[in-house]
């Protein structure tokens, strides 16, 4: 098999003296959707942020497209066409939808490209309707779409999605996952997805990992993990009931 686009090898990350990631190994190959599931506080978002260089891995290596990026500053990592849609959306509330999207290009060191804007908005027609509206006035689902669209404006080779369904009603969350699937299918976009909604994430993923207390405990195809009794017991039965009562 070809070398992975992203390889995380023996990565340990600390907050002060507390080890948050305890020797994580995982890989994402070009054209895949790979998901990482786990309970709140398992270390999923810490891994996502470590890939982007903040916090730094204290041990181990992170390799992107054959290049060791472990010690690179965050802004240089972004310019390698790794884009992140962070947990909590973090859009610019006072900027318009258009200005937010343009910031996605600035962060990656790219010039404005009207054709790319059109391509991205084709996946998010609701954003096209609100192009002059301030980001802070959008609904939660629209803000999540904007965060993903902003990341796509850099034409990433790897999209890092951190908890895209967090706080969204189930129907809106499903719409977000459908867009991610279509981006992967039609554009060949490689996606690494961190997600608490294990049911949706595993249905979407080609491959998946389970993280418990900063350690990878299980891996397999999304379908395989959906069928594993321990995954069902820990992340699916209760999680699906919870998801049905969440949202605004």
C-alpha cells in the first residue's frame, strides 16, 4: 500500500506534566475519510490540535506527504494545504459570510480565487443565500457549514474536522455529514474526522479508530466498528438516544 498522506507515529502530547496523548499511532491515506471516536475528554481534539502544531508533540513524529511536520509552526502547516474546521466553529462573527470565506484563503497564503468561491458555495447553497450576512447572525448549523467552507477555500489536501455535529439538531448534523461524503466522493477530498456522534461518524468513515484516555484501543473499517459489541455498548446505544434529544 502507498505511504499514507498523514502518519502519526508514537505521538505523546502533554499539558504541563499531564500526558494527554500516550503514544498515538494512526494513518490517513489519500482519498479516505478516517474517523476518530471516543468519549468526551479522551484526547481526540488534543490529537487534532497536535497535528496542527499547538500543542506540540513532545515525543513521536507527525508526517504529512512524506515530510516531517512535527516541529513546524502552525502557520507553515496550514500552507502545506492542511485545513482545520475547529471544534466550536470559531467563525468571525462580525465579518460577513464572504469575508469569512476569504479568510480561509489568507490563512493558507493563497490569493483570492472567485472560481474557488463558486465551487465551494456550490456545496453550501444556504451560505450563497447569506453571502453578505454577518457570521454571528447565522444559525448553529449555518455557522458549522461556514467553518467547513472556510477551510475548503484553501483547497486542502487534508481536511481536519473537529466535532462538526456538536450542538446541532440531528437533521442538521446529517446534512453536514452528507456534504462531507459528497466532497470526498466528487473531489477526492481526504478527511480526518474527530466526532462524538459515533453512529454518524462510523457510517461515513472508510476506516476508524477508537481512543480511550489518550490511547488508540481499536481500529477497523467504519462498518466493522459499527458491529463491534463493545463499540455499540460504549458509544452507540446511549449516544444515539442522546443525539435524538440534542439540538436547537
